[in-house]
C-alpha cells in the first residue's frame, strides 16, 4: 500500500458540464441573473448621476469586481486590509476601505497598498489619524481619509460635530493625508422589509449625513465624496442628493434575507446565488438529509430556502456541521435519495466566505469557474 | 502608478513573535492546553482498552491529526470525501468516513482513496451499498462498510433491525466490500450540560447500539468495530463495553459550548482555542467594536466569550460580518482603542473552517503555524 503524494480530488466542476454534474456542495452563480443585476445597478447609478463603488466583501472575488468595473463602477470597497491584495493582484487600482483599522501591521499594509493604488480609508478616532498620518508622512505617500459618521447604525463612526471636527483637523495636520469626504452607512435599515418604511429610514439617515456635510462646509471644508448605501436603500440613496457614491454589495446575488424584502422601485434584483446540494440520507420517514450544513451555508440570517419545484414538498429545517435536515411535507412521497437541490442562502456574504469558487452557470451549463480569491482574508 | 503583481501581505504571524504581535483576527491554539487535551484523551482511551480515532472535521488540519496519531490514535475520521485528501497527502493511511455519501463523483473518490489507504465508510441505504459495491468490485479494491445505526439522534442511520439486515446482506453480496461493524453516534446528547444526565443519555444510546450488535451476532455476523462517541460522552462510551472505538473531535479545543458543560470525570479538557481580536472603534460611549465578526467566528452555538481579565468589563453582544460589538460594563472606563482580546468561540468546528492557519502559541510566544489544509473541503 503506497501513498501517492500527488493524489488529488477532481475539480468541483468542468466547463461545459450540466449543472447536475457539479459536485456538491457547490456555490452556484446564475450568470443571467448576475449579469442582469450588475447591469441594472450600473444603469440606475448612471441615471442618478452618482458613482458606483460596489462592495467586494459580499463576494470576495476579483473576477466579479472586474465585471462590475467593466459595467462602469469607479472602484471597489473592501472591508479589511488583507482583503484588498487579491484585487490589486488582479489589476484593480482604486479601493476604498470602508471600515476602521488599528495596529502597526494594518498601518504598514495601508502604506504599502498606497504606493501602488489609489487608496482611501475610514477613521473614527484621532489616534487612527495620527498613526496612519505619521506613517504616510514618513513614506511620502498620499492617502485619502474619510471620517465615518454614524447615521443611525450605532456601531462605528463619530456621532457628534465635535468628534468630526477633531478628525478633520487631525487629517489636515498631515501632508500624507488628504480629506476625502465622508463615509456614511446604516446597515441596520438595509433589511427593513417594507419599501415605504425603508424609504423613510433611508431619508432619515441621509439627512444625518447631510447635516455633517453642511457642518464641514460651514467650516470651509467641502466634501468631495459622500459614500455609503447598501443594496436595500441604494435607490433612495442614489436619489437623495446627499450621497455622491454608492456601495452596494449583495445586489449581485439577492440572498434570502434581501429576497424577503419588498422591491417596488426601478431596481429589482433577481436571485442569482444558490448552493447545489444532494440528498444523501433518507433513512427516516418524513425527512431527508442533504450535504449542506454549517460549513456550506451561513445561517446567521436564517436557514437556506429550497429553490424551485422541490420547495413545494421539502423544507430545510436545521443545519448541523455537514448535514442539512429537510422535512418532507408529505411523508408518503417516493424516496428522495440522490435528489439534487438548489438552496438560496439566507446571507450571501458569510456564505461566499465559506467557498473557494463560484461555479458560474448559464442555461443549466457550467460556463466558468471564478475564484473567491479574497476568501478568509479578514486581517 | 504601477501595480506589482507580486504584492503580498505579510504573514499572519512569525515564529518567535509574542502573541501581541500576531495580526488579528487570528485563530490561536494554546499548545499547552492542546498537548494536555491530546494526552489526556489518549490515556483515557488506553486505560479503557478502546481504540481512539479522533474526528478531523473539528480541526481540518493534518498537523493536528499527526500529533493525535503520535499519541496513539489508530486512525482518523473524516466527514466528507474531499476532506480526506490533505490527510492522505500528509501521510495518514487509515481514514473512516463517518457519514453517508451519494453520487458518482463521490463513489469515484472513495474508490481512488481505497487504492491508497485503508478506508472505511458509512451507509444507511441499500442503494449506497449497491453503488459503492459495484464500483469496488469493478476496481478490485476492498472497502470496509459500516452501516450507521440511529441511536437517538434521529438524523442519519437506520432505525430498525430490518433496515440493518438489508444493509448487511447487500454488503455481503459484493466481494469488494467488507462488513466493518457499526457506526453509532448521537450528536444531540454531547452537549447535555449536567454530568449525570449526560451519563444517563449516553447509556441509553449505548444500549441501542448494543441491541443492534446482538441482533447481528444472532444472525452470525459479529461486529469487529462499534465506532462513535463524541467529546461530551466519550468517557461514558469508553466504559460502556459497547463501543470499541471513539471518535471525539472537539476535545482538543474545548469550545465555548462544551466549556459550559459539567466535567466531573477523569477527562477534563482545557480551553485551547481562541480568536485574537483588536478593538478598532470606540466612537460610542459604553461600547467598543472589535475586528472579529461572522467571518472570523461561527455563531451557530452562541456568541464568542471574552477570555481572561478583559471578561470582567467587556461582553461580546453581537456579530456583524466583520465587526464584533462589545458592551462595556462600566461606560466610564478609559478608551479601549487598540486593546487586544482573546475570544473563546462558541463552536469550534465551523470556526476553524473559516481560517487558514492555527497560530500555535506557548507561554505567549508563537511556536508554530499549522495549516488548516482541509478547510472548505466539504464535497
């Protein structure tokens, strides 16, 4: 008995394969829906006269960012420093980090990135400005700094004009830093289900951002950029007259959480992200067990939903590590062993972060495999 | 402005670095606790005269399996076919797949693996036996097949003597298959918090397994192996006289979920797994935001707990994608920006599956980096 160190498992899928032959679990991207979502968002932003800077944290794939840039995006957002690198390697040169960071290792990465690309970052504490400012001054690079203002989320971002003024003054003290405008995002209202309630919530948040813009203008500091907005509020943010730039991420997929929201505007995303699964145990009457559990789908925003015709008689009711428990509506049905299912994940961002590839399918045939090249890069 | 395609971020940690210099988020393995847990479990199994076959799904790292084998384990368990390959590449030659699988791709992997290593698998449906049996017969390999019996979990596994007999007969019909014994695992009772209640539950499950063993013996089919048991019940399973082999996985780590259980026996695991985190925003009074959210820690079994002295005044209260929300017990405390925290994950298995490396620390110094080489391999 010998061990061949080159022993390798077959690819998840091959170009030209039918969807039914893709090994499961697999993250499936429906290219027709994806193309439609990318195009509709780009058209909506263009029509509104605002810049589109899609968030890469949703998909973590440079192949997807490249298609968004080809459709007219001005750059991308990342959430973490290490996350930026695969996108830079793929040739993307304009990145906004829409999140705070602290630590010498993070500052060093920001400086290194700023030597190669157009980088903007967020701050909500003067110590962050001092740290990155000292490093930028010493390195002779220029970094655009956007203070984050809290417009209702109650998480990061300053919550007073005094805090904002202190950040602006601190930025001005460093030749290596440039005031880039404001970061303003309210994640909590993105999933307000009713369209009109979401509109009201978005307007309230935009008003808060506008007040900070006016405050700075009155101090003689115009905001070249006000960036924010997510998939749920993007259409309101685009029309607000406050935001100059939009950061939606999930719109390319429409996960289960967003799918349960009301969409009454011009932008109506389609479900494009699925997890292919196989029923691998039917030993119990009234239930089936599939091969997608906690390691194949994130459940923080609800369990996945069965897609298509199978949804009529199968409900995904519990996720174990590597098992998905499905209840049969009619226990007398024929044996489902080996049946293939498509699941709609509750939350796309952490689901994509579990997988290494998008299996891209059009008309039931595998057209491409796109690497999730920033998967796991959270530093 | 040029883009260097070789641009790369620095390593997560360097050997010899103090823990405080590890980039965050990072998965930290306390080697003293790990060594103690590995040694204690091996000693417990040896004393009880049962084989130890630790489950690799908990850690997904061949470096860890190698240390468990050095401590006396007879082999390892995996949960999926692709998961097996990194362990084989690392030289491990005895793997039990403690889970059912269906599909031509999966059968082909099992046959390929059986050419190189000692492989055993689980079934709970005669169609699975026929598919793998036909392939094994054709390939001229031998695979040990262990029917899974349901001992209370109500998930996979047969629930009647008739089903079990049908599986045994189906196995006997294939020269490429060998009846290997029984797989018997009840995941649901592993986290019964009270020691005595857990003992009672384990005994009830072991009784169910024993009844299936007697049934087969009465049919003239002795069970060479009865394999099962998890970290929570392992000491009872070892002493049951029913199980010949134990499959604990989480014992090397003691995650938060297991940490909240009562441990009154000879085996008392220690917390060994942490996530290093940094406070990166303190813009709001009474709270702090750290850099570990849903992409750094699994929350299916509860939010992470703050470890050590900081636990006295910080509570982790919510996980967003890349943010962890911490509430300060005393809002008047000094600014915590940049403070480093260790978090105990609620559930180790899906948490390890988010990371690429264990940063192995002893006495506060990085001693090794171990690849999580089976991370994401769920097919």
